[in-house]
C-alpha cells in the first residue's frame, strides 16, 4: 500500500466519507448490501475489474474471486483477461453474484461485457453494478462512456438480464458540491500528493464537511434526480434463462 493510500485511509477513518465523498460512501454501502445477500458458504462472488480486491473483507464466507485485465502486485487476480474479448477462463454459470464497481465507463464495448456477465452468472444470480452519469475524464485514455438508467436497463435487457433495483448517488446538489470543491485540486494539485496538497486538504476539511452536509440536505428537494454523479443498479438473471 502506497503512502498516499495509507494517508487517505487514515483521513477517512477520522472524517466521515459520507460528507467528504458521498458517491464513494454509497458505493461501499451498495457492496455491503451485496455481501449481506450473497456472502454465504458455497456461493461464488466474482469482482469484475477488481484490482487489488478492496471488497474481499466483505465476503468472508463465500468464495471471492477477482477478474482484471492484468495481474496485481499481490498476484491475487484469479482471472487475468480482457472481458471485452471474452473471459473464456471463467466458466459459464460460475458466479452466484457479480460485483462490478466503477468499471463499465472504462470498457469500450459495454454490450459485449453484459453478454459475458450474463454467461458467467448462474440463473437467479445478481449483478451489483455502479457507474458514472456525470464525471470528469479519468484513467485517460481508457474512459469511454457515461450512462443513464435507461441505457443500463437496455444493455441488461439485450443480454437477458432484468434490472430490479436502481438508485442515484445524490442529485444536482451533490454534483454541484463535487464540482465546486474540486476546483482547487483540478487547478493546482493534479497529482494529489506532496506537502502542499496535504496542507490544502487539512485547511479545506472543515469547509468540505459543511458543504457535504449541505449538499445532502438540499438534495432532499431534488425529487426527480435527473442528473447525478453516480448510480447503482442490480440485475438479476431469470431462472428460466
């Protein structure tokens, strides 16, 4: 674990991530929901684009497997493959549940990936997916798409999957808060490291806490939430497939 990652972990241990990075808080809460439903002995959970497996601690009873395009430093990726090209190393019907957080926007052919997810998933199994609707370019140049509820629902239907849950991670005020509070970092701290960056974070923290709480409160008045930073959805594979 790098020094910057350790500092971030300590920071969010002290200060509530719900107020500092609301969509990250909602993603973690969503994965915990997946664990509550599928972390059972005998179940197989596959984390697609799972990197170093940050959610492994949530799945202590089930068999938690990682897929990614390259092996990590720990050598813990079980299936090293490009899922767009077809994850032939992953047997059909292997997974009781699939977790895929903040990956879909980085995939150049989302429909092919949905087809693979449907193949890998057991009948009656679920996919827990999160992705962006409105967000800056990141992991460039491998950042291809932004999504809506209806686009995601269509991708699922084309692969024989049914969306049975959808929720936004905040509304217009969380988006405004993210854009405004991120201006100094985008202008002056693109690498997000070093003495001056950490000094800025320390100085800005009280304001970030207040603005985060205010954004969450004001979003109560955004009933339709037609624009959001991030979203979560569940897909189920019907048992008759």
